[in-house]
C-alpha cells in the first residue's frame, strides 16, 4: 500500500493515553490532541450513550486516515459500582463514634440507617472490616452482621447524601467484574472495532479469564488494578491479561495513600518483568482540569512513572472534561521528552531486571538491545504478525528506535500502548532478501535511520507464522534503497 503521508515517529518512547469527553469530543479537538502528543484514546463507558461513543470512534478513524498512521482506541468498561440507597432528606450527617446500620430495606434512610442494595456484600463482610463511603471520606467499621443487616461504628464521620459510592477494601466481594451493562458495552465496543478493552475492579484472575472468553480475541485485554485483592494475586492476573493499568483512583481510596506509591512501583515492575504493557493513570495532572499549568508535584509524579519504565501515562478528566485538554496532552508530552533526554534516564530505566524467558525469541530480543549498543545501530526493525516480537523487544527497553512492520492493521493499532514501538501497517514479506530490502527502505522512509547507519532486523522464518521469531540480521544502509517499490 502506497503511503500518502509518512508521519514522523514520536520524540519519546513512553506513550500518552488521552481520555475523550465533553471537552474533546469533536474531530477537530481529537486531531489537536494527536498533534499535541496523544498516541492512544480512551473512551470511558461510565458516561454517555452508545451513539456518542460511535461518533468518537468515527472521528478517531477519520484521524487515522488523515495521518496515515495506526491509531489506538481503548474502551474502558465501568465495572460494578457499589452504592448505598437514598435518604428521606437527601442528605444526613454521620457523627464519629455513632452507630450506623446498612440493611436491605429500600425505604429512604436517615442518620441511623440506609439501604445497601448489594446482597453479595452481606455475604462477604466480617466483623472488623471497613466500609468506605463517598471516595473514602467517611469510614465505617463493621461490628455485627445478622440476617441482611450490617451494624457499624462510624470511625470518620461527615455529610452523606443519596447513592454515594461504597468501597469494601478488606474482603473479596463475590461478584463478577462485569455487570450486565458491561456485557452490553463490551458487545458494542467490539462491534466498533475496539483495539483494547479495559476491565475495571478486577479482584482475581478468573475475572480476566471470563472477560477474555467474551472478547474472543477481537481485542486486547487490559486489567485495571484498583482493588487490594488484585495486588495479592497480581502475577496470576497478569498471566491472563495482555496489559495492566495502575488505576490509582479507587486504589487510592481502598489503600492508605502512603501505600499507593509502593503498590504502583510493584505493579510496574511486575508488568515489565512479565513483558506486559503497563499504564499509570489517574490524577497525573489533576490541577490542569482548571489551570493551564500543573503543579511541580504533578510533574514529578508523571516523571517518576516514566523513569520507572511505564509503557504509557494517562490523562483522565484533564483531557476529557477540563478547561485545558490540548495543553494537558502537550504538557504530558513535554515531560516525557524531558525525562527521556536526561543522561541518567537509561540507567534508571534498567533498574528493573527483565530476564529473558528460555525461548529463542526472547534470547534474540535481549541480544538485539546488546548488539545495538555494541555496533551503534540506529534502529531495530522487526516484522511481526501478532505483535509478540515487538513486545519482547520493547520489554528490553532498547536505547534505539523500534520500528514495527506488520501486515495486520489490528496488531498495528494495539501496539499504540507499547513503549517505543512505532508501528507501520504494510504488506508482508515472503523471503529473506525481501525482508532485508524492505527493512532498509522503511527505516529510511520513516526517518529513523540514514545512509551509512547500521540497523538490526528481526523476524520469524517461515514468514507470517506468529511467535516464530528466529532471525536477527545486522545490515548497513547505503541510501539507494528508496529506489525500491512502494509498500
């Protein structure tokens, strides 16, 4: 396929995931977000209807056609939202130390009781467990449970109004991570050609396995870690998932704030070790919802995630509903470029050990980074159908650009969350000679190498066989390769 326009690779390796919403729902704004630095777009299924989401997908695909570059769409499922019932006066004041009851009675509540319309919670709770209300602003301690009635003591009081959210951090609630709404939203997302599906409130690997079964290979699956129970089975969850997100919003409610940074580092490190893309999200540039510049602490927060080797950093309300969506994306891009320009960045990036699995493909991916440093190669070019070769190379965090050539548009789009990957959708090759020639031409056309440079080429033989990476070849560019045919 002939290229209408060759987009330059980003000046950074970490990816920027921007959430779309009322402030960024038009094709014009989506285009501006891309130009400001957005590599992938998140569609939040917690708000709005399917018609609104279909319009967002159409705008993103329109952008993709205009820039002639695969563009990534992530649909984020809402997950089970636990909420209390209503109050007779819409609002009550709970006093610290008082007794408060949650029951199944749908009658409007008062300062002594309110309905809890989730049978599963009654079955899971034990005396001593905490209940967090309104994003953790109020804390209740369970003292007794009896026949659909939970008695608690208010440890942290305050105002409480209708249908506020409830978090249960100390127990595993026996409810699926997907609600009926999620199943309908998932079917819709798949019909729209979603590249990634984000699964909310994962507690156990079985949640991920069920979602994977429903997705049926039509999209990649990202598990959001926002429950303490998920941290206890992190490795098992990552075995089932294609990627993971450090969802610090609810995680920060259910864990004490001081425990969130160690949890974040552990999730990032585990994901990197297992070769799964990892996204760090929530409140990264929170003040830019209203202000044109972030706080210094927020900038440091984003920088820390990048130094730790996160594949992507995400904007939520900053780009979806804030007053400065384009500026928020541009700031995220600037922080990433600055961090990756730091002479100490590479050393910090490799604090995390990512030992190769005992396979030929992993051994070659590890060798590619070492060879690139030894011979001062300009880039690594890999041919892949499923994306597995690209993921293996990216896990090593090479210090040269990674150009990924794939005949699968779905694969090219999914690689938008992968550290360092510049994916190009192009025809496959049939022979070793064609592979080398095409790698040379594309390296020059994409602007990641020039005449006289060495490049490293990786692929699997026989060509077109997923997971068969077994070739690593070093070649030098002459500059005459561009005379070759169109791709």
